[in-house]
């Protein structure tokens, strides 16, 4: 999958700030809006979003984020993302998140994320 959503999540494992910014800029609009449970308020703009994603790389070195499922209805895409890597105990871990994505053309304009997939 090489669409803008997959490209955006590929950036989560890019440690170099310039490369990460370039990858994110290719996947989102200039005024992109992003929110998830770890953002105290909605993030606006490419630079702020790249800085936020960079915190993931810094706090979870070696971890990756990959879209494992997506579907689109009414112009909104629901994407399930697997965040995976080696945890502090040395074991491989996988955490799922679910994102609701709106696009302008082929790139992301707004994204809202949730921990887990809503299943209990």
C-alpha cells in the first residue's frame, strides 16, 4: 500500500528529522489537522505534526507503524495501524490504533486517532 496514509505512518519510524518531515509533507496538506489521545489539543500544520511524530521515534527507537487494514466510506477512511517493536522486557510487542482520515485529493487533510480498535 503506497497511499498517503501508509506513507504517513512509514514516517513514524524515520529518526532523521529532515527525512521524516519530507515524508510527512508528501502525505498531508499544508494545514493538516491531527489529534489522538496523546495530543492535548489538535496539532495543525506539517512542522508541528513532524515534531509530534518525531517524539514517537525518540521514545520508541526501532518501533514501526504500519497500516494493516483500511476501508473508506463517505469520503472518510478508517485505518487500523499496528505499532510494533521490542518492549522494555525484550519481547516483541504490538499495539493497535484506529484512525479516521479525511483527504483533499490524494493527501491527508485531517486525522483523528484512537487507542485500540474499539473492541473489548
